[in-house]
C-alpha cells in the first residue's frame, strides 16, 4: 500500500527496540519523520537482537533514542515535556502469553502502570493522538469466528490478555474524560524479519535448521491468523493518520491458517523435515484466531496483502542472513 505519512510531525514510539517498534520507526524515519524511540531493553529475550535493531535505526539522523522504562512516571513525564511529541505510538509491553504465567508482576508493571503513565503524559502534553498496541489475545476463548471488535472481551484466559483488555478500558476512560484521541490495535500473530525469538515461526525455523525437535501444541490442531509485519505497519500508520477519537481495530490477515501448514512451508524452504513432538494445550493458549477486518477496511482503508507463502520465505532469508546459517 502507498500510504501518505505526515513527515512534519514529531513521533514518540515506545518499545522502539522491539520487533514492531523497529519496523515502524524505520518506516517513519525513511519518510523523513522525526522519531524519538523509548525502550528499556529488558532481557525477556536476547538483547543482542534489540541492540542490532537500534544500531540500524541510529543510522538515521532524524532518530533519537532514550533508554527508559515507561513504568518510571517521572522520567517519562520529563521526556514528554522536553520532546513535546505530537503523535505517540505505544508498543512497549511485556509480551508473551506463556511467560505471563511465570511472572505476572512484570505484566502489571509494563502493561498497566506503564500504559497509565503514557495516558497521563499524553493528557498533560497536548498530544494529538495516541495509538497503542492491543492484542488478539483479548478475545480469550471466544467461540465466535472470526473475531470482531464488537465481541465481548471480559473473559481473558491469561494475565497478558487481561492487561491488554485493561489498556482498552483505560484508553476509553481517558478519551471520554479528557477528550484524548486514542486508537487501540488488536494485532494478530505478527511475523517477519527481525521477529521475536519467542514466537512460533522463529522457534520452528531455528530448531528445524539445527536438527532439533519442535513442540506443537493441541496435537497440531492449532490455527492462527498470521499477519506479515509490513501489513501491520501499514495498519498502524493508517491509524496514526486518522486521529480517531476512541476506536479499536483488528489488524489481521483475515485468514486462519493451520499451524501444520506453516511448518510445511518452513520444511520446503529449508529443505529439511521437522521432528515434531505433539503436545496437549498449553495454559493460557487458544486453539484458533481469526480476524474480522471489515471495520479496519471501512474506517482505515486497511488492506493486508502478504500471504504466509510469501512472508515465511522472507523471514527465513533474514534469519539465514542475520545468523549466518
């Protein structure tokens, strides 16, 4: 998609060293935007990957980076006051459904306290609009397929999902109390180059490439709406451009793919057969995700186009290049 970007605006992006934050920052910077990136560079996964992303971003003269934890209210407020951002995209969060079972406090600190601080800073500093990352996990074990923004989200099955649903309620409150423009984006299984090592695609490619067995849950009967990173970035920029008052949008690929089909594409691309260990369901996980994107199409003009047959080879090419395998 050829999307117009307002390059005369000052953008603040939290989670800039993360997977989505890196790609969004790069897209804005390459279009001449001024970007301040914030990230606490935590060690949830190998920080070398985060540092590598930042090194690429620092090649742009219009990029500035501050190592900040958004749960630190005073520091975050000072940064807003000094930089005076016009557009804020909050992608900082403690990610991962399964890790939330082990360390729930990390999710409250980053995803609830941190998000509250961002809302307060936006309210106090005349920000034009706040776009923030929600997640398809808010739908919980919803049996209605595909998932629609009008579906109930009051039965999350992980702490991670609960914090993302809380973000949406908090944003709604700030929109209606203070007139703050907020847009929540429910991401559906984002993948692509520079992706997170804790995600299934990365784990499968890495293990198959190294001759190690992979674990496939629910005995292989898992389905996901895999969404390529470029389509997600297009959706974020469309939302940033629109300045909606108080909205929620699904950003998915509008397809629910079998996990075993994804594995078959990996096997074909690597020329190696996967050693699969079938397992039962994991606590906090869901069997199927599938995004209804009619709302996003109608109000944002969102139109994802990259299939897993195109996207997975691109990820594998990056993986081989980055890890020199």
